[in-house]
C-alpha cells in the first residue's frame, strides 16, 4: 500500500485550464520543486488525461480525482482503479462535492482501492457525512463545505467549528483516519489555522491553480505547514 506522509498540501487541479495538459505538468513540477525546497509533503490530483505524464515526471504523490466502483470488464466510460494504478497514481479522491457518489459507491471504491494498494481521500460536506463515511475506513477524510469552495473564504477561519467537528467525529469512528480540510484555503495563515484545528493538512485548488504566482503561494503555505501541528 502506498503511503502519504503528513501533514500534506494536496492540490486538486480540477478542470482548470491553468492545470490542463502542459500547464498541468508545469504546475506539478512547481509543486515538486516547493516540496523539495521546503522539505514538506505536497501531492497533486490532475485530470485523468494528465495522470500518466505527471506521474512519470514528478516524484511527489499523484492522485486521481475519482475512480468508479467497477471491476475489470465491460464498463464503457468508467475509470478503473487498476488503470489509474498502472500509470503510477498512488491514490484517489472520492465523493468530492463536484463529483458526488452514493455511500454504497464510496464503500465499494474504498475496497477496490485498498485491493490495489491505493490511498483513498474521501471528501465530505459536513461532520455528519464524515461520521457516516468514516465507517468505510478510507485512508483520509477531507471536510469541505461546498458553499466555501472557490470563494477564497477559508473554511479553517470562516467555519472552524465545522473542521473541529469533523476531526472529533472521525476520531470517534476511527482514530487512525487523519482529517484534511478544504475550501477557500489560499494563504499560509489558512494552512496554519487548519493544522491548529487538528487536521493533518489541506485539500485545495483555486488558491494555487489560479494564482498569478503559484510557486509564491505554495512557498508561503509550505512555510506554515510545519511547526503548527498541535
Ligand atoms: O478539492 C479542493 C477544492 O474543492 C477546494 O477548492 O478552490 O476552494 O481551494 P478551492
């Protein structure tokens, strides 16, 4: 099973043009550069079509943004976990608010990912959803209130109670599941606040992907990633 060192900054490339094709590779290399320079853990989640090239070119962990609950066979248009594994991916996001799946599909995908040694980061919109999905024993859970996604209003500072609530309920279900938080994270202070609330890192997108200077933002975040764990 692949391992993800914590704390971590997980950059979700989503479908932003700034992180598609050659731009995706450029951004992934910037993430790798900062990870090496600052000796911190940074991982990336590019689009499917960019996974193989990026996984071949960078040494930091590469995640898929989704996989489907299917086994090898006649499933047209689905994403098979063995396929993303074969190109060097170490894990996958699941149930992102922009790619919601049923609880049952989360359960099946977590099993399929584990069977193939892939790390699962299951996304949840509320602490209650965290509690429900933690039962399926994903490797990590990311709490992300959808209403803050893309706003630049950081969940770690705008809704700290949602983050601490998620950390608490997940700890009760399975204390071995680290919690990440996401939505609006765009500065070093947001990262520092997230760690102080008991998370083991952040899941973010626009704050880095759409930044005028992604490297500058990432360096500031990296400098706040260490030394703030409770
Ligand atoms: O997966 C992380 C993402 O949903 C957060 O989006 O743009 O608010 O960092 P953003």
